[in-house]
């Protein structure tokens, strides 16, 4: 039976008056899906509950965290089979027991929505996107039909290849994923470097970072001040010298620090130049992720644009950040995913926040985000649909920018596997 209470991590989702929560994909819910009796549509799907689209006002949510919690490591293949309610910190902690790892993002709180929407990790330049580690997907199409799909090979039939490509990056529009089998990597320690920077120093850092080896990546956050982090996976005895060599090239301020961590969940401990929700009045927010190619010398122009945007930022909790791609995320046209922007080097994201319930501030922040998008799309023409916004007026624009020429084919698949619009609109 569905329940009325919700426990979403995303503050905005948590405060919504929803119809209720389904805690299992049981025969009853399956029947409602098959007979097109979900009312109202879409049915919202929640794995980690960290995004605003795991719930919607007046809608039902299927919260997979209650019944889909198993993790099974398969030592013979070094693969791991996870259910859809497992969060990334739990996954990495479990894998650590087997001296293995998985390229999670900069926070372990996210669920498998992180993997399904692409999954950009500080280790992606070495191992690829999270979506590239998937070996098998299980779930139900939005028609209610069950499926188990293994990663296709070049001789696989065309339908299977297309289904796989669609699920890896666009699953939230087509299917409810219940299980993923993932490749794992050997666990290695990580060196982290952090420093505050001035805008000009950030431009220089971006320029230099584009030439870093794939074991290293940078991410930065521009809030009250600018903070940059370099993460490097240590490979052998001599890697500390490689770390020194890399960070010695980069601009720094007096507060720079280095640390050694065991796995990516420990990145949580680093201090960011943005106020945390608990210290202030409760904040709601939206996040828009963009994607674009190497900036080269345009990094200085970008920084000028961001400086102007930051002067107009609505409050202290709104900010602009970026993660780095490149290396193993750059794959040829024949890659099997809906993450099409494979020439990307940067994923900047704009976070617009407001005091919970303050409509005026909400409008101001969303307007600032849209202005920011217009300004930044000159450098970053793609969208990373890590956060999906069916409730905002820019949803069609974000979908177009995420999938570009692949969108018509995805929409055809949508009419086949979700003809009644049970899941998010595409
Ligand atoms: C603190 C923080 C740090 C982050 N860092 C990174 C990062 O480093 N790299 C990166 O790439 N992204 C990052 N993200 C973005 C995050 O990966 C995405 O927002 C992701 O969609 C969250 O997944 P979730 O399962 O936690 O969220 P949810 O809110 O539960 O789900 C997100 C969306 O995915 C869909 N979905 C979820 N589960 C399923 C399923 N089983 N089947 C079908 N559809 C499903 C839902 O419909 C929903 O729209 C970060 C987000 C946060 C909050």
C-alpha cells in the first residue's frame, strides 16, 4: 500500500505535498502501470532522492530505497550487482572490503540516478563515465514489460543496441531500472589538493588543467570565494612525485593543502565556499548542468562572464561550479550511450537557491540561472541532464540541448516504451 510520508534528501522534494509513496514495485503497482491507471501521471521515481525531480506536487513517487537495497560482489568477474535503492557511498564502502572501487561523483549521497544520467566522477578521466561501467541493466519499461539487457557487442541486433543506448543516459524517460551490474576498478589511494583562488588564477588553472594526465582531474566552486580541488589517483611508488609535479604548475594561495584519502566518499570532508543548508534558513534550489569542449585561451573570457554573473547572484547560496572531463570520457561516435557530448572537457553547473517558500526569491534565482545559461552556453552548448526539470519552463530546451540529433530517435522509443506518458516527459 502507498504511504503519505516522504523522506527525500532533496529539501524541495521533501517539502512538496505529494500524493504518496510506493515503497515497492509490487504486483499492485505493476498492474496500475500496465493498465494505465497511474493518476496523475507521471509516476516519479526515486533512487537516491537527491534531485528535485524524485517527487512532484500531487504526484505519486516510487521510492526504490525501501526494497531495493542489495549489493552482491561477484569475485570471479570483479563485477558488482546492485539494486536501485543503493546509494553511491554504500556502494563504494562495500567495494572497499574487496579492495575494489567505482567512479562515484563528488558526493556519495546520490543514488543510481547518478549512474543512469551519465555519472561524472573525479576519476572519469581515467575510467570513463559511470554509465560506461554498466554491464547489465534490469528493470521494466513504462509499459510494465520486464527486461534484462546485457551490454551489446557489435554483432548484437540493432534493436538491442538502440535499447541499450537509450537506457544508458535516458532511462528516466523510458523505464524503471531495478538492478545494474557494474564493472569495478582496483581500489587505489587518492591525493587531493585544495586551494582558494582569485578569478585570474582560476582562468590560468583551467587552461593548465586541460593538459593534465587522465589520472588527475580538477573541480572548482565559485560561491563566496573560489575554491579549486585536484584529485589524483596514485598508481605506483613514484606517483607522489607526479602529484607534486602537477600541483606545482598550478596557481595557489596561502591556504593550499594536500591530503591523502582512501576513497571518493572522503571528498565530503573538504570545505566548500558555500553555506550549508543546516547553518541557515532552509534553502530550496535547482541545478542546471552544462557541457562543453576544452576552453584553451577562452578560459579568461569565461571567467570574465562568470565574474559578471556572480555580481548579479541572488544570494550566498547560489553559485557556479565545474567538474572536468576528457581522457576516457572522450570516446568515438559509436559509443553506446545517450550521453552524446563526448567531446566535453568541462561540466559547469549553476545552482540557484532561495529561502524555502519565498516565491519572489525563487523567481529571482531561476531568472539568474536562465541568464547564466544564456551567457555560458556560448562556451558550453550541451546539457548534462543530471537534474531533470519537467516542472520548469526550460525543460524542452534542456532536453534538446542534452540529446540534440539523437532526440528524435529517443522520442520514437518513448512512444514505444512509454506510450501513455507514465514517466517524465521527453
Ligand atoms: C551533493 C551532490 C553531488 C553531486 N555530484 C555529482 C557528480 O559529481 N557527478 C555527477 O555526474 N552528478 C552529480 N550530482 C548529480 C546527481 O548525480 C544527479 O542529480 C542524479 O540524478 C541523482 O540521482 P539520485 O538517485 O540521487 O536522485 P533521484 O532524485 O532519486 O533521481 C534523479 C532522477 O533520476 C530518475 N531515476 C532515479 N532512479 C531511477 C531508476 N531506478 N529508474 C529510472 N529513473 C530513475 C528520477 O526519475 C529522477 O528524475 C550530484 C548531486 C548532488 C545532490
